[in-house]
C-alpha cells in the first residue's frame, strides 16, 4: 500500500496507487451509491447527483483514507519497534478522521489514541469509543488537539497519523474513481474542504482518469482559511466560528493540501451555517438522507450556484452523515 513518499507537495497519487487503495477499501466494504435524485434535481434546476459517502461503515468518506494508510504502515513495517512489538497510533480529529482510523486500526489489532477538542460531538466521541479507540479531550479547537497529539507521539513513542498524506489521499480518491466511472458525463463536482484530503482525492481521481471535470471547493464562511489562502496566494490562518460544520473547522491550512489546491483549484464557494442548515433540510426532504453540516456543504454551494450550473450535470459529495441527533432535530425544525 502507498505510504508517504516525501515527494513534491503538489504531486497526487497515480491511477495505479488509487486502484491499489481501492482493493484495500473493497476488503472492508463495497462502492457507495451515486444517485441522481429527481426531487433534488428539480430544486437545483439541473441534473444533480449525490455521492453518498454517508453510506460507508463509519458514515463518512474518511474511512477510505484510514484503511489505505494503516494498511500501508503495516505492510511497510513502519510500526515495528526495534526491540520488538508494535507502536500504537495517535491522531487528532473532530470525529470522522478518528472513526476511520479506529476502524482501520481495529482490523489490524492496533491501539489508537485520539485527541479531540473540548465540546466535540458527543455522538462522534461515542462512535470512536465503540470502535475501540482511547479518547482524550484537549484544547478548544482542532489545532490545539493536533499539537497535543504531536506531544503524545513524542512522549509515548506513538506513530502520529497526519490529517493529510499521499497514502490517505490515495484511499480517499477511491470515491472519486467510483463517481467518475459511474457518471462519465459530469461537468462539475462540488466537494467540502476540511483539511484537504477530500478535495485532493477528487482531484487525483479526475487527473488519473483524464476527465474534463470542474472541481469546485466548498468552505464554511465561518472557517475561511483555505479560501483566503487561495485568494492571497499563500497559506494564511483564519479564525473559526462555525457552529454547524465542524468537519470544515480548519484554522490553519495544511501545506501539502494547499500546494495541490493552489495548482489545481480554480474556484471556491463559501457557505454560511444558515445555508448549510437549509441544505441539510433539502437533502432530507428530497432524498431522506441524513447529512452532517460538512456533509451538506457541497449541496449548499450547488444551491447557491443555481444560475451558474443550469444546463450542466453536477454532483455534490455528501461527505458524511454523522450529526448529533439533537442538532439534526433543531435543523429540521428550523432552529439552527
């Protein structure tokens, strides 16, 4: 399996790397659906597909990267201690990255410590615990959790799993491979941006298949670091205040992901929490699927782009459905 190569930051996995990752993913679960929903297309005003990454075993696309990355570590012997035994893993997350790694670590009998910020989603925390991970709450946001995870890796000789890595991207790219092979006439795909593996995986799949598909990135207007970075041409940090799209709550861009986006992404759409909440309601009303805030962001952007996409075939990546039940209830009732 693919592991980090130390290659130029702007390079992406090749078709052979993505297909190798796809074989690893297939050992755990089958392809997720891509569906054109007539009611959703009617609301948008053009042919609109959803890529249902809310249908993976952990309810989010991240599992693909976790499976590929952990298998790569095991195959390469990177976790073997010099004196014998196996090193454990540690990561920071708001939820879906952690669930993906917990799922993958359990398949290989590995121990995983996950650092989450205080106030993190209760149900995502419960899911990570149920998958066998050891959970630690630290810091007020993801960045603080990430810094603590790095300290734990040093202090306890654990392998720190990055939020972005070539092997992770190869795994994530498998959803793009499925989507573009199933819907060859796509004109554009809208995809949410958290730390960047999702959009970079989609770009990798598009380039590997040599498709002429516009990839539109979507950020939270309340977490605009990547949008502001791309606008300025250099990575800059920005404050995070989103209350609904925690999967997009990025304060500081990842350097490798930013390099890829700067070279290959031509357009970013910002969506507010209010637009995300409306998209969550639209998705449920037109497809009866549950989307978390970040998972609905791409649909929010498509809805905002109604005039721009008219007459085109578009897809939105429903990247995850892991929303706390009380939050979703408030969204459906129009109180979020």
